[in-house]
C-alpha cells in the first residue's frame, strides 16, 4: 500500500494554513470563489518556486502533470492558466505580503541567536534591481528614453539569523536613500549601510531614536576630529579612530552631534575603508566586522535570483509581480524554518536542489535531507573522489 505524505505536503505543514486563511478572509480573497481558493493559489505558486518553473504556462503544466495528486498537494481540482493569471492580477497582494511577514517572524524566532553580543539586533539594508521590459511592464518605469523598466526590492536583512525582515518594493528609478524613510527602526539595534546611503540627515534620525548605524563613508566627507584613539592591536588593520563633528556647514546642520570616524585597511582586498558610526563605545574592530558581514545581504540577493523565480515573472501587473516576490520570500523562510527545526546539516541551496526533484515523492524529509555515509559510498564506487553532496 502506498502510504505517507508527499514531500511538498510535508513542507507546507511548516506553514500555518489557518493564519493564511484568516488573511484571505480579511482581504476578501475568497469572496465568491468556489474552486480555486487563495490557499490553492499559494500552493501552486510555492510549487512553481520550488520546482524552478520559468513561466505561468510552465507552472500550470507542472501542476496538471500531477492532476491525480492535486488535492493532496494543495492545488485544488481546477488549476488552469486563466484561473491562475486572473488570481495573480486581481487578488489583493497584501494577503501574501502579510503572510510572508508572518513566516519571516517565525523563521527569526526559531533561528534566534546572539552572534555579535551588542545588546540588540544587527541589520544590513540594501536594494537589488530587477530589470523588466517597459513595453510589457508599463508601470515599472526605470529609464524611459531607453525603453527600460525595472523594480527595486529594498531589503532589511537580519545578519544574525540570515533572514530578510522588511521589504519595500518600488520602481527602479527611486533613489536608494529615499527607502531609508520607511525602515522600521528599533531602539538599540544596529543598521549597516553601504556608501550609497550617505545621507546624514536620515542617519541623524536613527541616532535620535536610540539606534545605531555604521555607514561606509566617502573620501570627500569633511570631518573635524576632536579625540583620537592612539594605540591599536598589531595587525588589526585600524589606521585611525577618532570622535568629532562633521566639518562642512551643510552636513553639520544635518548631523549636529558627535560622530565617530574609523579608517580601516583590508589586507585581503588591499583597500582602505572609511566608516562613520554613532556607536562611540564599541571597538573599532567590531565596526569593521559589522560592515564586513554586510556582504551577507549581497549573497542573499544573488541567491534569491539564482535559486528562486523572481527574474522571470508569471504576470505583467504590479499586483502579480508583488505576489510572486512575496511568495519567493515565504518559500526561502519556509526552508530556513525546516532547516532549523529539523536540525538539517545542509545549506538551504542544497535542500532546494533536493526538493526540486522530489516534490511529488513520498519520502520523509529527514531521509531526503540526510547525508549519506561518504566512506561507504566511496568504497562502493571504488573511488576516493567525494560524492556530489
């Protein structure tokens, strides 16, 4: 007898269906719907994300190939291209947005850790641009004279849990610094910014609420030091550590209080970095370490584009694009939850590779994600070469 649950169904069990159905009712997502509900839509889109489908037609064909298993997989009975396209265009994207934030909160909770021991959370903030064809996505204006469109996904990334915590989706022409206005700042938390966020008026707002920032400075930032730290550990790379004020009249007006400037030499990259921060008491090496860890958000953007479907969209409207992005984020956080709760000793990208070819198999997740005994495998193969995983 064929017993057990499909791999895809086992993964969906890590999501709270009641919470999603509550949001569907809140925004009338299932109003007048008889067959293809919001949850069916979520399951279909998650299946498309995890199986690496390239287009809307591809997603529908993949679900129709498993029509006999549709109810057990969560698709419902009637997954058609017109149904899915209509749902993506018309159903309120806030259902998927709020659900993604709920999955994010659960992922952060189960992966909570205190790596930096600074008494608050540590975040990196940056954006990634996804280019679109302006003839197709007429609402996503980027460079109109070049007929180029695009969107930006501004993301706040928790460096300690490796979970994205806040997303702000805009047209690609929106300046990155403008997105600093919508960040949900928290007292005593640290926010790490790259050089493109040198807006001292907005940085002063972070200081005013009792939070901390580390931003990479520019060579032309005028700074008047008042107090220096003279001695640094040998080999630390710290060239200068001073507390003072911004020197130019305009910048001093925007940031009137004390600020700290650290100059750091990165031996590996053979480059000099300038950092400004309002954290006056932590070590200069910790400031450099915080900025070095900012690279995690760049790796997340790269990972998201390579392993989940957000570069090729399954709909042309802004609503459909937002739904797909939030579904991709929910899929990433779901896999992060599975990894931590099941104590899986594999990176998430390996888990996704295994899942993509096993979604309709009936195999326990612990068996699917378990690592083989390398010594036994190599002995059977008559080879000393390492196996794929």
